[in-house]
């Protein structure tokens, strides 16, 4: 994997040296509320980077680690698509870096990997994330009821969004 360059971000393949910074971002209350985890986030991040089915990129802004974006592929030919997920340091929220990250990875998945369809599934109440993804061209498909369990143990809705290659906002 090579680094991918956006307007304001660089996405570089994640490695073991990134784990402490990524775990620290995952530990922030704002990120932890959306990206649940156990007591050892360092071990979870490290384990996630080793998953061969997931392609992880560290998000850099001004040479500083500000988050991570990852993608996976459904390779069944009749259903082929890629899915995206990301988290960013709350200190950079609201600066357009999320949209730049999503656009940059989406461009790579469409142009270089050849996907015709991408999906992303934010929590249905995560208005900021939904708006970020819409700016990149994603459209709501539907609400997935009681899709994920929250840290309080209750089930919460998710919003399935997708993007066709022709809809990518470049």
C-alpha cells in the first residue's frame, strides 16, 4: 500500500509505530463513545492493524497523526463492494479533514481498486459524521434498526449509506 494524498490529509499505511497515538485518540471520550472497546485499547488497535481482511491507513495532517481510516472488501463477485470506517481526533473535528479523508480513500477505492460501490454505516444519531459522508457523495440508504450495542448496553440504530463510483464528489 502506498500513501494517498488528499487536499489536507495524507493517508499512510498504518504500522506498529502508530499504535500508541491511535490508541490515545480512541481513548478520547468523543471517539470512545462511537468506537467502543475494552480496557486495553493499545492491544485492540494493534490487533486491528494485523487483521488481513482490513486495510488500515493512519491519517496525517501537518505531519501529525490525527486518526485512522480503514476499509474492507466484499469479494463475492455478485455483491462486490468496499466498506469504510474511520475515527479522527476530536481536536480536528469540524475542519473538513473527515470529508477529505473519506474522499481520498473513496477515490483510491474507485480509481485504483476498481470498486463501483462503497458503503459506510454511522450511528443514526451521529449527525456530524453523516454530514461529512454526504459531502463526499454518500447517500442514505436506510436505517438499520437496533444495529449496534452502545456502551450502556442498549441497542442503537445505524444508518446505511452508500456511494456509487459516478457519485463520488472529487
